[in-house]
């Protein structure tokens, strides 16, 4: 994949990832974070965190709430391997299921933390792994864990694992970027196939079928966000009511038949190698943009480019929001219930969140580091004439950024 829309020095990304090296780097970041926070052990239930600690992936967006047979990881200070609890522990399991670089004695059968009996059994496991009165941090607690917390933790409530995982996951390693780049390529190739066949008379679900079929042909692991092909009316009042009065988006895909001239806001996310992708564009069904629609796109580009002009290591989230606002006459050129930008990695939206309802002070406190992913998604709404929205994925570098999105803005521009 090539890069576009930047002349900045780029971050080195290997052609192919070294997954063992990637997991070694992750382990080092985790242990350093645990030491800094004074944490003896992490108990991890969230899918992305388990993937980060073990290299094992799970074909569900949130296995912790979708399946009682969830993957669970326990990270112990002083041990360079995490313990993985999973139904995929036999020798025939793939590294994606069994974890990367884990010895047999670190791969265990599943634990059932939604049940009292499962928690009691897990407590015995923890007692064998951890010293008495160990400082434990967790990222989630089931109802059964809450009822039986005295079995599991020396202190209640336990520490928050996010204090360790948040900092560790924020900056991506070169190998992580290589995996993400491949996943983005898969999504974009599938989208190109969909756009090539887009025509009046098709149904939104026809586009979904084509997209998903192509992504799995190209090696995707799972569908994360059902593809959105939202037909945008001229006026926001023709959309469903929202509590904040902003644009109702995204709306679920239906069997709606597409008509010539329909403006589609496209959005989706799929899973590859444990990492989520993000794709956002505006298309016109069976036609070219009018002069007014083209002007919407040009305004969107001005906002996006203004944010890019200040995007670099050391910039704050407030720098980006101020730059975006400076080139438009609306207070927030993005959807109020989302953000100007968000991070991406083992979740489709993760820190940093820029332009959210956390406010300007929070944005000012966000200092971007090299290796951080920033997904810009400004919106131009032109009441009475619909609007334009697109998303691009960037990685922050010391002197700028690298564009990981390699998809044109057709039919509005290259």
C-alpha cells in the first residue's frame, strides 16, 4: 500500500509483520507499565486487552459480553509470558487462537467467570499464580466476580487495568502498524469492488453481501461493524429525532432500494490479525456531484487538511480542534455524539478521543506521541443540501504523520 496526501517523514513500517517480535514488544510495555503503577498482576477479560497480552485473537467484537466462554488473560509481574485461558488450547489450535510464544504451561482451558462455581475455580488458579496480598488490576468484573470478590482480590475494589493497558496500547509498534496496514488494505480492496458495482436499483443489503464476501476472500477474520450505507436526505429533519439535535448517524442497513442521486455515507470496520479497521467515504449512486456537493467536499478537505497541518508528535488534541474550527463557520465540524478524531487498534475506536463531549480542557491535556493512530472524521452538513463525510487513518510521526488510508474520494476527487 502506498501513502498519499503527505510530504512528511514517515514512520518505518515493515513490509510484513514479525508477530513474535510484536508480542515481545507488547510484553515489555506491559511489564514496564505494571512496574510504574505498582501492580503485581493483571486480570484481563476485554477482548482487545487479552489480545494485547497474549497475541490470541477472538472473532467477536466484545467476547466478554457475547459469550460465556470468553478468553481471559492473567499477567504476572516477573513472568515474561501471560497465562491464557481459552477453549482453544490443543496442539491443533492456530497461534491466533492459542496465543503467540506461549509455553504449554501458560495455556489453560476456559474459565467461566459468569458463574459462582467458575469464579471459585478461578480463585484457586489465581492463588497458585500470585503471592498473598498481591496488588491486582482488572479491566472488567462480572456479576459473579463482584459477588465473590473476597475469593479473588486482597483489596476491593481492585485497581484499574486501564491505567496500564491504556498507556501501553496507545503507541503502536512498527509490527502492529504493519498488521493494521494489511487490514486496511483488505477493507479498501473490498470497498473498491462494492463501489465498482454500485448502481441504482441495488439494495443496501446487496452492498453488504458483496463487501463481506470480498473481505473474507482477502483474509479478514471477522465482521466488526455491519457495513453502513446510509442514504442522507437533504435536511436533518427528515432523519430520526436525536436527543442532541444533531444528524442521526449511523443508521442500520436495510433492504432499501437505492435510487440515482442518493448520497451514501459509508462506514464499516472489520477484524484482521486482532486489529480493527475503519473506513468512511461519501458516494453518490449513479451520478456525479453537483457544484454544491463538490463545494461540500472541498470544505471537508479544508477542515481535514487544517487538522493535518498541526498533526505531529507533541501536538495536543486542542491544536487539532482549533485548526478544524478555524476554517469553518460552524462551532464543531463533526458529529456531536462522536468526535473530530479517535484512535484505533485492537478496538475500532479507542484513545485518543479528540473533540468529544469530554470538552476542550480534556483535548488540551491530550499530547500526541509518535506511533499513535489518529482517525480524522470531520463532517460538513449543508442544511437543505445534505452533506459530506469521510474518514482517514493516520499514524503520528515526530515531524508529521503518515497516511495509512489509500482510497480515493471518487466521485468527488482523487
